[in-house]
């Protein structure tokens, strides 16, 4: 249960672009200082750069209609509650506008890609699904 809450909080931060600085405490200091990531792809930087253009759907384009928000929330719950999915899969972008759902982000396998698309397609109120999920081969 605690892991699910952490995943939901993390997903919320990603979706709403909330910045949280990671900190480390050195033995000689009690002051927290920002820590840089050693893995350059840890934040999917190459994907984020691509998202700056107008050609891709981003979370900022989420529909404001209650039905659109409910569809997104329902799909997100189904994805997060599926323990067979990877952390990457739990953190995919889900954007709903006028009943159309766009799925974006990296997943670990073709199976995960298909499974998330099926969860979206089975959600009440969904008119169409644009599955842009990418299988991460790293």
C-alpha cells in the first residue's frame, strides 16, 4: 500500500511538473545539498527535449472536463495497481482530451505496451486510444 501511495505521489509530481530536489547529507555537515544524478538518462532527458515542440501531446494538454479527468484517473489507478508492470510502465503519461486518450513514455516490453493500451481501451468513456508508448531497449 505504501509503495502505491509513493508511486501515485511520484506520478502526480511528474504530471504536474512539481520539482523536488534530492539531497544528501555529508558526515561533516548537517545541511542538505542538492545531488546530481550519475545516470544522464535517469530523467528521460532526451524524451523531455522532444516534448518541447508542438508536435507531441503533453500533460499540459489534459482536458479540463470532469469526464476527461475521471478517464485519466481511472486508467492511472488501473496501471498503478497492476503489480506485473514495471516502474517505467507505472509512470507513463496519460492524457485525455474529449474522450481521446494518448499514452506516451517508455515501457519495458511489448507486452506492457499492449497491456496498458488494453487498460485504456476498456475504460468507460474512452472513444479512442493513441498508443505512443515506446519499448525501452536499454
